[in-house]
C-alpha cells in the first residue's frame, strides 16, 4: 500500500493549482514575460524593507501579539480612515500570515464540516480549496459574461442558498475577471445575506485598483451588527507578495476566537515583518498610487492591442490587475497556456484554474512595466493572428 494512500481524504482531495502548474512548467526560461501570477514586477520598496531590517537588527525576534502588534493595528485603523472614510477602532483588526491565511481563518470561524459557502465564479481558486480542505462545500454561482463584460445575477445567488449555507464569499474587484460590484450590487447582496441570516466574507484586496478611485466596499453599505468579515493583504498594493502578511477586519466580539485560530496555526506574524507593514501603511500612499497608475497604463496597452486583433472578446476591466481573455479558436485554455508560453515566452494563467465559467479564458496580470507589457502584447497578438 502506498504511504500517500493512508493520508486523509481531505488532504488527498486538495487540487493542484492550475496556475502553479504553468509556473513550474516554464519558470526560469530565458526571455520569459511572466504575466501568470498576481504580482507586480517591483521588489518591496526600500522604506518598507528598511523598517523590517531595523527591527530585526534591534532584536525584535520574539513571540509577539497574536492579533498583531499595537502599532500595526493602529496603522490599519488610520489607513481605513484615509481611504475608506470610516473610523474603526483597533479592536476590529487582526494581523495574519498572508491574505490566504486570513481566508483560511475566516472559513474555520464560519463553517463546520458539511456547511456550505456560496462564491462567485470564475474565482481565484484558493477560496474553494480552503473550504473543501476544511470539510465544507463550495457552491459556485457563475457571473454572467456578455459582450466582454461581467455581471452578477442576484437571483442565481439566492437560488444557490440552502439550509446548510453559512455565507457568501464576494471578491470585488474580482480576480480574475475584473468585475467590480456597484454600491447597489453590494447593498442588494447584503440585503440577501440579512434575509437568510448569512455571513458575508468580503475579499477587497483590489479595492484601490479601480478606475476612478477606490472601488465600492461593503463598508459603504453595512450597518453596525452586520455579519461581515473582510480579508485583505499587503501583497498587491505595496509589492510585498513574498512577505505573506495580511489582515482581517471583523466585529470585535470575534476577537478571542480569531486570536485562538491564529495561535493554533502560526502563533502570529514575526514582529520585524509587522514593522515593515507599519511603514507600508504610514509611508506608502505615494508608492501605491504609482503602482495603480502603472497598472492603468499597462492595462490600456495590453487590452487595446488584443481587442484590435478582432480575435479577443474582452473589455478593459474596471478593477483589479488582470485581463481575462477569450480568444477565438481556444477551446482548452490549459492547452493554450502551455502552447503560448512555449511559442511566445509569455506566461498566462489558464482559465481552467478559476473554476466554472473560466474554461475558455486566459488571465494576464498587467501590474508590470508598460514597456514589458507592450512586448508581451505584441507577442500575444502575433500568436493570436496565426490561429
């Protein structure tokens, strides 16, 4: 008998990431333009790294606050006051070892084995996998796609709700589609959650990457006492993907529960890393603004070129940092992604990695130098016009 066969069914059922499969296939190739993962091309800025290095040199290497150091929780409170126009006391904030861990902890807090959580698809695959590993069920509700644009159907969400449903996961602006809920959409979803006494798990990681300013948030429509948990990350805004630091915004009544879940998973984020995160929040607004402007320029370069081929069905996304492309003649996006990286050196993520509704699409992250994106766009257009 194989050793692997004796492992838990939940562990064995964890799917291989379709994104990581492509990355592992072509990582390190000469001339590669990697648009497959959700990160920019800049390293963490010096003022953030310096704060962490200074703390490390000062010996800040001991066990620390499970909920996050007081300075970071206060910096998060100040950040939300600046950018979300809301004053939340520090008791609402909990620091986690990445946005992914924030999702895992929220799933553990909200669901028991056999419970269900509804999510909108195509979606970043990790939410569904986190639910299944926890013993819960993930129920996808497909966004509607027409004329290159995505939209949500509230009726489809309500139809998916059963007596076992504990909540609704909403990622807006969306990875991978770029769909961004309007304030009306959010109000309608919140009303539906209230009607069925459900939690909302709100992933607003890309809230700052939105045409015209900050994207609508559940913070704009919620009332005190609404059952909403927000998950977020330092990865995208401040070029800190490798740091693995995130946060949760949740009702203070949940504080001990969330602290316990952090304790029994990672026992907290390293204090010197948290000092870097404080610097990101307190000093990083200009850096984030530059990242947002770069993404907008690169989005226009990539999408304009692809749309001009008349072989790609998409529109410039309103939010997030991705173009989700439907190319004429592509019926298997995994096979196409492998072929594209082999023939063009451009790494794209296959839509098959993003669940129901994504099978015919490819995702490109455009949070990169516009010059590099222009080269990638030219290579992709030449490939597409030869299909």
